[in-house]
C-alpha cells in the first residue's frame, strides 16, 4: 500500500511517500514492514528507498523488462540525493548509508536522458567499505562446516576494502513493432561490492529452504557477486495482452572455497563462475485497474570442477488491483 502526498510550494513540489508491504508466506509470521519512506522537495530527496544504483531516477527504470528484472545490487538504504533535470536530461548525485558504522557514506552518480524514442543512462558507485573480513566472519572460516556442505566458500579475493562499479543501459520503444520495448543493460565492477550482487542465489545447495540474499546470507553459503554481467529484455503489448522475456549472462569474481581432498585434507580452491538467467511472463488487463501476471524465472551459477553449479527456479501468479 502506497501513501503519496504532494503539494506545490515556492521551492518546487513537496512530496512525502511511504510504502507498507507484506508477503504472505505459509507457516510464517507475516508482519507488515515499511518498504520505503522518504521526502522530496524539488530535486532534493531524503529518506529510505531503493539505492540510487537500482532506482528509476530520471524516468528510466533500472533492470530488464520482466517483473523479475535481474537487477544487480537491489536493496534499500538510507540516503540523500539531488537531481538536476532539464528537458529530457537529468543528473543525480547521492550519498547512502552503507551500514558500516563509520562517517563515510557510499557515493553515487547517475546521468539519464529520456525521450519519446526511449532513453539511456549511466551510473557509477563508490562503495566505501566492502568489508570482506566481516563477510567471511558471517560464513565462518569454521571448517566444521566442511563436513556438512562438502565445499565451504569463504571470502572474495581482493586487496582493498573499497570498491567502484559502473552500469549503463539503453531503452528503445516501438523499434521492432508498435507497443514494443527493447532494453539492454550491463555492469562492470572493478572490485567486489554489494552493488554487483544478485539476489536470492548462493553458492551452496543448502540455500534452498532459506532463500538467502546479500543482506541475509545462509551460513555455509556466499552471495553471488558478479564482476560483470550483460542482459537484454523485450516486452510486447497486444491490446490487453502483454508478453515479456529477459536474459542475463555474466561472470563472478574469483571466490575461494575450502574442499576436502580424496586424502581427507583441506584444500583451498580459487574459482570464478559463469552466471546466467532467463525470465518469461504473460500478463492480461482483465478490466480497468485489475490485471493478472504469470511469470517463471531460472538462475544458474556454475563454478565447475568439484564445486559444480547451483540453480534456482521461481514462479508466481499475481492478481493486482490498482486504485
């Protein structure tokens, strides 16, 4: 449920936005959480929402054109940002709390151009502290896990705690047919960073029951952090019927695993993995303000050798009432 209050002032539009959200999971206590809450005055934004890295600032939505949009680094933060807009062009600079407890925030910048034909954008982020030692501590360095999982991932191998990443995308409307959209998007991370992590997939098959992500990893697993990835999505409307497909391919950073050798000794293995995913959906506008959407997605990461691959299939059927 979204609450959106706006009024015009001498300094521009004053806006307050809050989103209450709940997921009904069978057998669980399903509470309601504040998913977003922020204030805007003109181009100034302050509050809690999607990271600028994964938000739709400037009118070009991040991610590909399916509901599971294959966004890397998709999470919410406390932040402050300012957007300058002129015509179809906008430029945004923002500071975000990285949760490390120090006074230095993460720094974001975003350039966007949008028009009737579609649009394009370029994002950059400086991740002030990707604390790999703390991350490894989450997963243990506790070799007792080896007997449970066979392979135990520890930390990503990198000499620095800070990180830098770039991301860009192009959206083309009505290029192939009327009411069509084609989106191409990709990123490159110069260092391991949470802004290059994919949601909901871990390197060890024990993840399935707990559905971990970068902010809630399961012990004995390591979230997948992609050095680079590129993808494309296509959406086509036929009146009330809509179809969309998307796909993504990339490679992970080198990840260190501990594995048991045939002699029973602990052997460190450094591997990079190949990642790919596919999504498809069908939607139908039943009547005004009432629609349905069915979607299936598949993700796979393969480290090869003794580690092997991990994959995940998800799907949903949604009925949506708008007001």
